[in-house]
């Protein structure tokens, strides 16, 4: 069985070596890069299954790299590392397209847990035959639960692994108020800050993909004091 490939990009050689050795001991194929240029050289050879990316680097920083790479349809998931641990920094990292965010210093075991969670929810399943695929439709959209894709009028809409996972939760729990805590528990299988509001950032990112007017959503509605409600029929 082919091992998942992870690229680790960090300008600190100590962190690169530590993370690379630890992930390799856990069965991953690991390549490292010290900056944007060396990462681009790796990406020119093949895409990884996941990218671990430091925020604070000389030259092009991690935020700029993430924004640039996320513009490429189908780019693999990104976990952002940063010495900046404030909530606003986590939100900014998620807004530019990172699938998860881990503040420094961190325990390599927590990074491993997050990598496994992101790969688990982002890994593509083999498409089923057309007549047996599980497809959920809402409005002009269709979600293929086997191929893990979202389409509109026959055109696939690119989603990150985290965006797809959140969408799948919504479409399979339609017309039910879902709390932020419950949603975070479904998306992340490890301890989190009880005041973590990054689920709101994830919802806003998904709204931009499926709502005609994200500021006045028809499908993913905010339930004051409860969380979110997915309404497949939209407004009407």
C-alpha cells in the first residue's frame, strides 16, 4: 500500500527535522522545504497528500503561499503552523484556505492527530457506479457522497477537504439545528479550546461556494443561540 506523502515547509531546520523524523516513524513519506522556492520545486515534481506549512518565513510567508496554492483547483489539504496563537490568527489562517491551524510550540502527537483527521475527511473515495452512487440534491446542487464531490449544472465546484466534510454533515443532517460544539466534534477528533470559533470561518467559506448571497444565506442559516440549520429547499 502506497504511503501518504507529506511536505513540511518551515524555515526552522530543527522543527523540519523533528517533524519529518516523527512523521516518517509513523509511516508517512516526508519531504521538507525551507522556503517558498524550495516548496515550489517539490510541487513541480508531484503534489503531496497534505502540506504542513509554517506561517512566519522569510520571503513569501505561509499565508501568501496558502492563498496562492489554494487558488489551484484540487490542491491537497494544508495545516498551518504558527507562533501566533491568537484567535484572530487562527481565523486568518483558515480564511486563506488552510484546513487546520496549530500554534507553536506544539506536541508532535497533536500534529499527527490533526494530520490523520484531515486526511481521513479529505481522502477521496473510489467513485461508485453511476446507478448506485449516493447523491443528495439541494437547489441546483448535487452532492455525490461516494465520489465526495459537489456539482452545479453538471460542473464540479472545487472544495477543500474541510469544506466538503462540513457540507456532508449539513446535507446528512438537514433541517436540524446543529450546535457549533457538535459540529467541531464531528470535524476534529481531539481536544480544542472551548471558545474556538473557527467553525464560523469554515461555515463562511462554504457559504461563499454555495450561496448566491452569502450575507443572506438560503441554505446554511444561523440559528441564534443554537448554531446552524441546513435547509435544502432554500428560501421560498
